[in-house]
C-alpha cells in the first residue's frame, strides 16, 4: 500500500513509519521544509498548500500532525498553536482529497483526534457515540474532526482516531513520570480519582494497521485499552513495576502553577471504552495495565 503521512516525525509517527515500512508498505512523508530524501514531499498546511498529485499517488492518507499538548506550559499563544496545527493540516488534506477526480482519491483517510473529545466524563463510561464534552480540548477535537468532512463527503472512508494515552518510556504521559518515580518523589495527580484511557504502544500501532485494512470501519474509533484505570491505580502499578514508593501526591494547585491551562485537562477524567475496535474484531496483545506497562518499560 502507498501511504501518505503527515506527522511522520512525531512520537507516534516515527514508530508507525517503521512498522509500515517493515511490513512492505511504501510511506511518503509530508514535511514543511524542503525535502531531503526521496520519500519526502513539501507542503504548507498553514497556507493550505499541497500538490494534489502527491495525494493522488497514495492509496491511504494518515494524519498524525499536531503540536504536543503536554510539551509546553499552556498559555493563549500555545493553545492557538495546538488548535491550528491540527485543524490546518486536516483541512488541507481533506480539501485536497475532495478536489481530486473520484478515481484518483485515496481509499481511506486515518485522521488523529483524541479522547479529549469527551471532556471530563467523571465515572461515566463513554463509547464512540457519546457527544462532545466541554473544555478546550473538547472544542479542539470538535473542530478537528469536522475538518475531515470534505473527504467524507467525497465518499472516502474516513476514520477519526480518538487516541488515548499510548504507553512508551520515551514519550507521551509515561516519560515525564519515570524520573520522579525512580527518585521516590512522585505519586498520584491531585485526588487520583480521574480515569486514564491508556493503550500499549504495540496495540496502538497494531490498531492503526487494523484500521487501514478494515473497509467496514469508518467514523470515530476510540484507540484505548479495554480496561481504563484511575490515576491512583496507574500510579500504584507503575510504582510496583519500578519497585519504588509512590507516596507523594502532586497537589492540583502545584499542577496549575507548572502546567497552566493544561492542568485542567491533566486532572480531568476520561473513562473511555474501545467499542468500535472490539466489535470489529481487534484483539489486544496487552489488555490490562500491568502487561502494557511491562511492555512499555522493556521497549
């Protein structure tokens, strides 16, 4: 399969490119700078500039582009970057796809979204048919997903991947917790009662390949593990596997000082279930947190 990918240099993208190429797929990467290798093509999503011929050459489009939500302290400027980095890329790809003759359009578009769509769900479990919640990330996800509409209206299969917390020691929500945990100066965030929708990196990658090949799956798909846990449970299991104590809770006020607006999202609860993946027949290699964390720490 010929796959065109945006966000190929990110935390998830680099690993997905490696897996796809190892499986024999041909991956072309979209970059904003001048291309340096034969598998790169330049685009400028901020100006909606993308050569339609680049898209027409692909069987599938995968869009993982977006500034990291936990990479910097949130202020108004960074919140603007979070939003535009997602909406501009998605809009440019979807409109370009829709503008192609039907015979030249890719068969499928896998587009990132996030479990932030649901907002704070408290203890209530939610599946893909739940409406968008409230808050900044929920608003971003609403606009982000809506930006795929031109491709969907052009009869291209569009999958909106509502990604949870992929577990890997080199990135995501796990990496910043490892050093303080190993030093014995970490613990649950706030009250620790908020639900965390984790997924092992291996299962996230396998699910992405599964969705590329599943012709009958479209629309929103929760890319999370089947057994969400609370932050307190997550912290206890991580401490157990690292053989370290976890008795120093991080107060909500301290998080707000360090993280700014992102603290609200870090303390929110997302009890999200992978209904679509499960019904479509996807099987997890790491269906429980213990197995997923063990794999993440061994990778």
